C-alpha cells in the first residue's frame, strides 16, 4: 500500500491482464488526459479488482471546461468509498 508499482509488474501481472481484458470488453478505451468536443459526452467505467484484500478507494475526476477547473469525487451508491473484495479465486494462504 502507498508504494509505487513498477510498470514491468503491471505488464506481466495476471491480475492486470484480467483487468485489461475487462476494459477491452467494455468498449473503446481512451488515454488520459483526453479532450472531448463540446456537445459530446462519455460514460466512464471504473474497474477495480483484488485477489486477496478488502480494498476501499476513491476516484476523483478533474476537468477544465475552457474557463474553469472542475473536480468531482466518485463514490459508491451509499456515498461511501468504492469497495472491491476478493472473490476467493486464485487466493494463496
């Protein structure tokens, strides 16, 4: 927790590979930062996965409308942090 993760690990990690597949299954992905033309809109999917840990996290979306900077924190339906729990698959003791 709270430590950098090498890109090499992310590229070879089975967990990250599964997350990338979920991303591909959801549709076209975009790289951030991303420019959206006026009048266009996007739906964002946040994919969280864990093998072992009950994980709580927050996502913050920041955008500039050409005049002002805006920021919105994304939370769960109940207003609490987003939460990902392990399914029990591929757990090691």
